[in-house]
C-alpha cells in the first residue's frame, strides 16, 4: 500500500457525511456528538436519512438539527439499508467534494476525518474515482475495546474487490468522481452492499487507499446489520459457515452491473478478467480462468478454498 499523498491542498474540501438511521435511539447521540467534535468539523456537512424509525430517533435528529445548521434530515419510509444509502447519495449537496458513509451506533475519534483528508484532500478534484478506507476498533456495547479489525497487508485490487469487501462503509471516504460513478450505476436489487459497491467501482476505475490505523469505535451488539467476528473460534466458525452455505453467485450478479455500466472504461486485462467472471462457462473454462487470473481473497488459504468453490460452479 503506498504512503499517503504528500501534496499540499489546493483548496479546502467540503466533506458530506451520509448517515442512515433506523430505530437507533440507543446509540445515536454519542455518534452525533463524535461527528460534531471532529477536528475538521468546519469542513463537514451531515446528511441523515431516517429509514422509517418508530422510536425516538427522529426526535433526537430534529433536536440536533435545530442546534446545528450543518445537519440536514430526510424523513423517509422504510426501504432498507441498501436503498437508504442509495437515496443519500442522490441527495448529496452538489458542491460537496468528498463523502463518507456513517453507521448510527459507532463513535468516531476526533481525528478520523482529518486522517482521511491526509490521503484524500487532493483527490477531491481529481477526475478518477478514489476511495480511502481504514481499520476499526471493535468494542462491546459500552465501547470497551476488544480488538482491531483485520489488517489487510495485501494491497486493495480489482480482483479482490470482485469477491471480497475489505472496506467497511464506516471507514470510507470517497471523492466526488467516485460518488457520481457509484450512484449512476447503483442497483439496489443487485449490489451486495453500498460499501462493497464503492470499493468495486473505485478498484475498477481508479485508486483505493487502505490506512492500517483505526479511527472508529465499532460498537458490537446484537442489532448490528453487519457484525464482526472478534475471536478465533468465531472467525473459524464464520469461515466454515460461509463455505457451506454462503450465496456466492451474488458476486457475479454484482459484477454484471459493473460490466453493464463500465466495461468500456476498463483496461483490456480488467475487461477480460471481469468478462470471464460474469460468464464462467463450464468446468474447463473455469479452470482456464483460474490459471489466467486466479481469485484474490484475504489469505492464500481462503483464496485456495474459494478457488475450489469457483471450479465447482458456486460462483455462477
């Protein structure tokens, strides 16, 4: 992974935080307080879309919005997290130059936005899609640290983004070019998750920076939409369950959306790699594909195991 860019900022970027809420009254205030306490707070706008909450979430949001003019609320109906973040991308201010996804139950350390800007300040005006992401600190419900998330030593890549998301949404910052590309192609029926789509589009058409440090307290509790396994036993159990029952064809489905919108913008090698993945053919053509491109997951062991599943047609 290359070091963070060293260029001086040409201007001061405006960062729009995209937050989707749903019945989040229990942890919402600590999150909002942590956003407002950012060292880069003067560069922030906070756009919140409520997904039809039935608790006091909206009352909390209205209270904060009345006290802070950089908070804007969209009161929506319940459409689910994937569609909700899609609507947030559509509703972004047209002059915001960078965007960040945000979950309703985390806490951001004060330097989270400024750390991302170290990588992304000059990317705000660049024409190619650029994404920043980092690690997190997993905590219990009371924010007591448990362990950091996995440190991905293999650099982000197009082939990795096709079958794995190493970029959790709550760690992301995207430039305007990425937001525009991602939202024009966003298909809530086909994308796996909003954050995976950002990673796939950025890895396909531009650049991805992975920061090995962490700036978010990721609160682990029973109501997480996407949880995180923290213990070795949990992780092993999760890997076994994934190999046995996971719906692997969703990766090919998502890649077909990428192919539909961006195939002409890909390099010849990436185009060939994508086409072979979305149209896998028979066993022999899948063998040729693995020989030519392989699969790139987090480790050599998982890459090898998933290659076997690919050979037997689990990704078709």
